[in-house]
């Protein structure tokens, strides 16, 4: 087994975080310490989940004498996926799938990962007296051709060396097999140990997510609802374990046999779970490949390495795994040529394939230069690339190529010379089209509940399922570009109406192939669907042929030669878009036009004319409007298309609301509106009447339509939690490399920030007045508006690998699939329906005063339990945890006192997560908590939280 070289001198291709780990005296200890530090300080980037190790299988023999005991828990480390593309990467490892254990001869407990207020040196001291060990490890994140700068074909020819081992890209989900002890195996999915639900081996462990991630969701969607022929509550890891033992039995091997080999070699077997009876993917899996397809053996070390593909294939045959196909080539032109032929067919030896994973090594900077030049002369890379580009795709779910801080795409792989290097090649046909149909079908599944589809009258007027969503489905433009998909769209809508049972398991990734095959049969049958298919698809044949002749490549080159740029903020009031615009104008003398400066009652037409006018004399124009609706962005896109001095690109400054809970966004923006006071053309917050501007904010937050990447040419992610100065600094830092600006000096930047701070509006419109409806709305109750995204919060708590009562997970699945999770979670304090008495009147008055305050306190509390009775789900507050932190003064925590804060009230405080149907009111959440507290119910499913997560909130009045 080869070992990748460790850097002895500074290596510019390595990220500083990775290089720091590899230079450490104990790289494993340093790696986990760095990950733990990030999980504490930046929980959005790194998440640590501790899983309790499952007991041995019921039929497992006793461990041999002298075997070390199995660890009681294992920690899984998960990084925010899209940041792997950054150069340099912020993480100390690029591993996807990393599981560790902690051992201590002094019985020092494993250091926790949680939100901490103490200093890093305290965390470091906790790590003394014990050692971390990598028990299972997956591949480093690798990318598709063209997805990042270092996987462009020309960069690959320059920076890699053969042999190039091409292994068939399996159509399934990742499974890791490692040694827990010399006689016991550990089987995991990418980030989890899975669940065990067999009656003979009940789950008794739990997973505690000690760092949460609000920016992304779990990579895999376990099939927890079951299907014919499969037991309920089956995870990917558990199904993978079942297949593993089947394979071992077929070759006369035991768990202990394999564990001994993996333990001694300290490697993880990386396999793909391919089983259409469990979960279908895009392409059907041949019967002979059903099971665990082994495609890697990875050493359990901080630096990435992988055994040669031929050795992996031999290992697969020896231990009963399904081997993966291997093709060995000697150069990048040979790989290109092979992919060109394979992509045209979309299959390998008669079987439809998704693509290939290519394994090679990083070349010395000078080692490949001559070879690359010779290859270019003999069989030009650029010419081959242009031909293959129309047959090979970047993953539609992946981000576009990222740029480094200098504005140049990073061409060098993030590894030292000699290190293993993987990249993948995905075939466009039929894979991309089939994948598109699958995603479109999932988008349309609410049709089964009677929901309408915009533009499809056949879906209107049907009866709706009780409690179903009311909003019509809008099919995105990305599903309307391909003629085949346009035909499929009309067919699948009508098929859902005619034959709903065909789609009954589609949401659980079952029936995908059956639906597609039925459509293809319809589309090829004369007199049924063939004429429709030929008519629609035939229109695009000439155009498609033109693109394959190179017209599409010319278009790409032309679009990159931008003449003008429109900066398009996507925001809500209070994000700071105008401050950013003023600072940019001060620094770079850009054009700047504000929608709020248009005096007409209908501002859009004049605002768009102003943008067009500024484009005549400015290279860069800042279109200062919230642009939170897709319609707004479309209007600006039309201006760009109509510009005669183009092409004009759109660069979005996206203040995405998904990074923090809606209630947090609302509080931050409300505070900023109050702080700016009268310095706005129309939306002027008043300290003595906060309710009006707060309602306007809610309208913006709830009506915002998320930005699709195909709406603009570049997206820069802004952070709504950034303060005034950080907002401007982020915009300058991120825009400069995209547009080609120089980074300003600190002095100039401070001057621009000061100019933005001193900006005063020129136009003052009449105060906005509340509508008649808003005037008559009466406060019905006061509550703490909890700053928590319930979907993220409970997805973590009820994730696979936890010993959660199935009643909880079943009802949570119901709430999420039926969209019954409360969007504005709150803790009701006093309601108009409460019995009238002196204390209620006094408490109501106190709440009213606090809610209308311009600087209300922030309340903090912890959640002790999640409970449900199958009708309603509630989060139970820990009675003694509630306290408040004034926003002014010394900010010390205080216990609320006075009328309404008694012990009996504290015991009943809760958040209603959601109800099973529209006929069940949120008030049932409180009744459930009272019944459970009083011990009057035996049918309540309960999850005790330890540690108890903390939530903050502000006191608000609610009219609904």
C-alpha cells in the first residue's frame, strides 16, 4: 500500500487547514481537535453526531479472549458540502464519511461538542488524557469534470499522471465497512450508523447531535416508512449490513474473519448499496449487481489514500462483494476518447451506466508538462474537450465552478504531488434526462392530494385531501427546456390523475423505474403517444444538431465576454442593500438606482427604465430593490437582454433567509429598521408603534421566493446576520474577484463605510398607512416567538441512529410530508380565551408593554422533551430554564417575575410543533403537555433530550 507524501515545505496546493494537520506531531489527534473546534465555533460548517454503538448481532459468537472491548459510542463528522469546492478549503480534511472513537486509560470522558462560551484553551485541556482514533473513513470529496477548476480537462492533463483506472460509477448509496474490534464489524452509511429495529436486538443507543447545521440537510434520505418485502424502520446502514452478512455467508466467511483483516490493515471497505427492492435510483440495477458493490479500500488516516482498483477487485471476490468493472488507460486523451465513445451509447457492455470514476495520481508541477504538450499536439485536448462537453455533464445538483480570491479558477488539485486523485465523468444521456424526470415527478406529487398545477387546467377543480397544501404547484423553467421533459410533464400529470396508485411509493424512491418505463412505452406506441413525442421532440432536432456542431460552445465563450453587469440584491428591508450600494459607488463609481426613489405609485416601470438608462453610461449598475420575488428578477433579466451594448450579466447579492430561522431574521431586521428611524423614503419604523413595520417585515419574509441559480449568472451569498460594516466588507471582498475590481486599501474601505453610514435619503414619501384589515386586527394572545427552525431542529433529533420511539418518528414523517410543521413556533404565555382574573389582566398589560417596546428583552429557555400522542406534537420547556436578557444595560440574565410567571404556568410552557390535520387546533399541544405532566396518559410517545438544547425568543402579540 502506498502512502501519500506529507508536505515538508510549504505546499501552495494544500489548504492551510489540511497542511496544518499533516504537519502535526499526531495528525489524527490534531484533525479531530480542529474539527471539534470548528463544530463549537462554526456549527453551521461542521456537525458532530455521537451515536451509541449497536449491540452485537443476536447470532454473533462471544468475542475471542484478549479482544479489546468495543467502544460504547462513535462520533460522525459532517462538513457543509458545498464548501469543499472553495480554494483554499476551510476544513482540515476533505473526507466525506468520517467516524471516530475516543479512548482513555485514565477514563477521561470524550470531550463534548456543544455551544461553548469558554475559551479554546479550555477545550484543548479537555482533550488531554485521551486519544481519538479514526475507525471508518470514506473517500475525500471528488468532483465531476468541469465542476471545479482543477477538474477541467486541460488542468487534468497538466496536473495528473497515470495509470488512469476507470471504475464503473455504481447507481446506489454509500456504505462503509470497518473493524470495530478484531472480531466485530461496523457498517455505516455516509454519516450514520443507522437504526436497529429487529425484535431480537432492540435499539438501545442514541445519537446526540452536539453541533447543528442550519445551512444544509442530511445527505441521505433513509427509507424509514417501509415497503412490501422490507421491514419497517430500515436504514441504509442496516440494509447494507444485511447484504454484507449475505455475501460473507456465500463465500464461507464470518464477521470475525473480515474484521480481523480490516483491523490489521487499518482500512475501510467502501461499497455501494445497489438494491432496487430497497430503494431505486435513476437507472435499473441488473440482478447480478444487486447487493454491495465494493469499489474502494481506504486507509483510516487523516490524509487520503486508496488501494489500487485491481487489488480492490481481488478483495471483493475473496469476501463475496460484487466487484466493480475496471478499465485502465495511460493518458488523459485516452480517457477523453473512451468517455466520448461511452457517452454516445450511455451504456457499458449492454448495461445503462451513470458514468465512471477515474483514479490517478497528482503529478509533479514539471513532470507532466512535456507529456501534456505532446498529447496536445498529437490529439488536441481542446478539440476532444469540445466534442465530449456535449456528452458529459457536471452534476445538476452541484455548484458551478468556484473562483479563488484572485479571480482566477484554481487549476491545481488540493493535494501534494504523488497523492491519489479522483474525478468523475457522468454521461448526459440517458442519465440526465431520467434524473430530471425523477425530480419533476417528485415536485408534482402533491397532485395526488388534489393540488393544482399552474398552467394545467386539467388539475383544477378536483377534490383535495384533508389538510393538503393550498398553494398551486409552479413548475420551474428548468423542467421546460428539454422537449422530452415537456412531453413527460403533460403525461405524468394526467397519469397521476388517472392512476394515482402507480405513484404511491414514489416519494420513498420506489416505483421510479416502473413509471418511467410506462411513459417510454406510451411515447413509442403509434396512435397512443408516439405522435405527441415525435411532434414535440422533432422540433428540437435541428437545433440540437447545431449545438453538437459547436454552436453551443461558441455561445459559452460569448457569454463570458461580459460588457456590462447588473448587481441584483435579493433581500428584505433591513438587510443593508442600500448601504452596500452607497459604499460600492464610493469605491468604484458604479451606477446606482433605487426603486424607493421613484415617486410614482407604481415604481417598477420607471425603476426598470432607470436601470436601462444607467447601462448606457455605466459598466456596473446596482439595481437597488428587494427583488425578493421571481417576477422582480425576471424584469431585470429582460432589461439585460434588451441592452444593445451587451451582453449584460446579472450578479446576485443573495441575503438568503435559509441560514437562520425566520424569527431570528425578523428580530434582526426589525431592530435595524428602528435604528435607521426616519432615514428611509417610505418604510419608517416608529419606536412607539412597532407592530406596523413588524407586520410588513413578516409579509416580506413569508412571500420571498428563493433564488434559482439559473435566474442569474453569478451568485454571491450574503449573511443577513452580518452587522453594518461586515456587510459592506463581505460584498467588496466577494464582488471584487467576480467583476475584476482591485481590493481597496483599508483607508479607502473605511471611507466608503463612513459614506454609507452618513447616507441620507433625498426623497420622503407619505407614511405608509395600515390597511383596514390591519387596523381591525385584534391581539388574541401573547407568546415568545421562538428563534428555531423546527424542521432542522427535529430532523437532527429524530435522525437515524437514535433510539427514538417509532411513534415519534412516524408522526414526524407525517407532519413533514403533509407540510403540517408550524412556520412560526411560539410559546404561548397568555391567551384571550384564558379564564378572566386579576392576574391575567396584569400579565396581559405587562406583555403588551414588552411587546410594544422598541428594545424588548431576549428570552432564553431549554427544551427537555419531545412528545406526541399521534394527533399533535409538542416541545416541552424545562420549567426552571426560562430567563430573560435585557438588550440594554449589563445584559445579565434575569428570571422573569410578577403575575403570570408562577410555577404552575412554567410547567405547562411548550411549543406546538404541529397537528395531524387542519381539524386539530394548536391548543391541543398545550392539553397534551398538561395531560403528560399530570401522568394521566399512557399513550404518549416521549423523547428525553440530554443535553437540553437552548432556544431564544422575543415576546410578541399575535392576532392569529
